[in-house]
């Protein structure tokens, strides 16, 4: 049950959660738009631009969670919440290590 002002069952919504939710929503919408246009162009036979748009959509989709962690670490650092800032940076390092070691040669 949703109660006014984005509150659910008396739970308080923090500004950090709103910023991060908006970031995820925006990234998902941009990725969906790029993929939709790319697939539409592909079906119309415009094979020059379509793969580039599809690739861009997939990169935005993959980059959105990374940007969320970056934004969270910046927000927590600005708020001087060192505990969560530290864990955000640890998660960011784990993501970077996964990308680096998972790319294969």
C-alpha cells in the first residue's frame, strides 16, 4: 500500500534512496530507448547505425549499476558516512576487479 510522498506503510524514504532510484530509472530508460531504436532500425534494414545503437544501449545497461555505486560512494563521502562510503568503494573495487579479470585475453 502506497501512502503519499513515496512512503510505504510508514517507512521513511531517504533522499539518498531517491537519488539512486532516479539514477537507475534514468539509466534503464536510456538503455531501453537505445535498444528499441536500434532494433527498429535493424528490422528496417538500416544495418549501419543499428548495431552501434544496440551496443550503446547494452553499454548503458551494464554501466548503470556501476554508476549507482559511484554515486552512492560520492553521496556517502559528502555526508561523512565513512562506514557506507568504505563499503561502496570496496564494492566498486570488486566490480573493477571483475571487469579486469573477467575480460579474458
